[in-house]
């Protein structure tokens, strides 16, 4: 039964995408420091096929309202991949979760509970999901980008 | 395809944390979801494409001497053991090529490294005939990420080395896949089919171990004080002779199981209860303490005595 559902889910995406009013794409770049001919270090963004532990990644989410009506209560969520440590975001308005998306808030409002019952303030490395909740509707035909950073564990 | 999508949601959570980093061959998937209200009422959600990254194999190694300090040796000694720990600091299974460099600077003599031995039974001690002799290329130790192995380097010490001199041997470990400037890539040679990339260590590490020639020697000095029955120092029947034996260790290092034995001179008799070691009495009986009267002489066990130290034993006899 479960397998059947998964297969069904696979048959759907192309049709589902066509019906969606909003398009959302995800890209990942890796920051590499290269030394040019003059010996100066320069940081470049590359689209990687492969990465190694310690690589700095930049995740870019692009959204666009392709429909004819505004999209209101627009919320974008991105669980942080398990082999990646969250390293902050450059896009304002982000809310964080350290419990897989059950609770959201500013980092300073979140705490991590240890096995012995004590809790400590959450840090960037504890974040396992990031979310942007837009106060204003996305007008038809407009879009934007959201960025966050991570480091390969 | 199905597998990679499942990994995005579920399998990634089961990956173990790893000191050397994410295991080579791991696939990192990212996707985002957006929800919004439809103008017709209700809510719609859209999931982005999945971006997949493969984690490459990082080639890193560390070598560390595990000897607490210089290893004591003596001139012309053979099969003298230095111990090193080789650790796979990368994130994939990797074999390492080992080399012992015995002709290096920073020392007083050049030991001759005769063999490299793998601690194959893992007991931390060189076991001749049991641990595996390393043959370059034939049995390069294969280590999982974070795993390590003890390596013994066996050397001969030149006969001309003198007391206090030090000899250095370096153990070098290099990733079998390749090494070089950090960032050097070996396409398609990484675990899991990705590339192998040289990490911060250059995939080439070494550490040094030292032998120190320790030539300790012992000198015994025996002296006697005579007290005659009349308060003088003549040797007549009834005179008491106090013998004083001093064992002095010189050179460097220490001498183990050092023992003093002295016979009672003919024409004299041992005086019971007069043996002392460092001024403290030692019983005549052969028991748990350091010495005894044997019937024909005295024997005192001094244990291990370091170079520069001395031990003093006294006993008395009476002239018959």
C-alpha cells in the first residue's frame, strides 16, 4: 500500500506543477576560495556536483507567482538536509525551528532540551528547519529569492 | 529516483554523526516547500525541485608517536621498537602507504630502520612472529574513517652510538589513492563513485620517534670502620667491623634488579640484626623485605636504580 502511494506521488508532479500558480526552485552553490594569478584570494560561487566535508554552501530558493491573482499567506519552508549544518541566512524575516518544524521563532526564543532534562539556548547549528512567512501577498507576475547558508558536516 | 526522494525525507535522519565528517558517497538532497492561499479559497502547496549533492571522499591522515618520550636503547642493539598511531582522518575507507625514514636530521646518529610491523592483533605491543610485517603495496593498512592502527618501526642501533646520543626515525603515511596540495582531485576514485579530494593534511603525514642510548653502569665502593674492645681501631678478637657498601649508578637511564651481595670474611662472624639499607634496618630472615643473612654472607635487593642515584648498605661482623 505504501509503495503504491509513493509511486502515485511520482506520477503526479508534472501535472501538479502545471496547475500550481506559484513556482518554486531550489539551487545550491558552493563557496570556493580561489587564488588568482596575482596571488589574491577571491571567493567564487560554483554549482557543485560534489562537495567535501567543510564546504560552505549557499542555498538559493527562487519563487514566482505565475498566476493571475495574488498569492496570500505565502510561506516557504526548507528543512536543513541532515549532513548540513545551518550557517545563517541573508534574507530577512526568517523563523527557525530546532525541532523539525513543530515550533518556530527567532533563534533567541528557542531552546534545546538535553536528555537529562536541562535546556540551553539554541545556536545556529541546532537549526534543522528555516521558514519565511510573508506578511504581504505576492502579486501576480512577481517573485523573489531567499538565501541561506550551510556547511557540509 | 524513488530512493533519492525517499532519502530527502527519511533516510538522511538516520546517518550517524561522524568526527571525520559526512561519509564519502552520502547524497545531500535539498528541497523547499511553499504554501499559499488560493484566490478561490483553500490552500495550495508547491514543492521545489530536489537539488542533490554527492559528498566526495576527503583524503586525510594523521601520524603520531605514542612513545612517551625517547625509547631507551644501547649501542649495536637490534629490533629496537618505536610505536606510532596512523589514523584515517578522512571520510572514506582508505589504504595508507607507510615509509620509515631513518636518515633524517635533528639527531646524533642514524638508526637503521629494518622493518615496519603492523600491530595486527591490536594489543598495542610488538609481538615478534605474530604481528604482521608490512610490505609496501602488498598489505597497506585499510582504515575506515576515524579508525587507526598502531605501527611499529624496528631499527638497529649503530655500534658507535655513545651514551646520551639520540637517533631519530620518522614514520610517513600517505593515502594510497593519492596525495598532494589540499584540493587536488582524483576524479572518480572516491568511495561511492565520487571524486577523491586531498584534504588539509595533504593526505601525507609523518611524525618522529627517537631512540636514546642509555648506558648506565654501576660502581661499588666498600669501606670498613673498626672499633676494638678498648675503644681503639685495632683488629683484635672481639673488634667490631662495620662494612659500608655504596652502589652508585652513572651514565643515563637506569639499572633494573640491582643487587648487592657480600660474603662474611673468614675469621669473623656476622652480627645478627645489623643489616641496613639507606639507614633503615633489614631483617636477617629471607622474607618480604629487601635483604637477608644467607649463612655465609648478606644479600640486599635494590630494585631499579636510576642513573645519578646511589644506595648504601651496611652490616657488622665481629672478629673471632
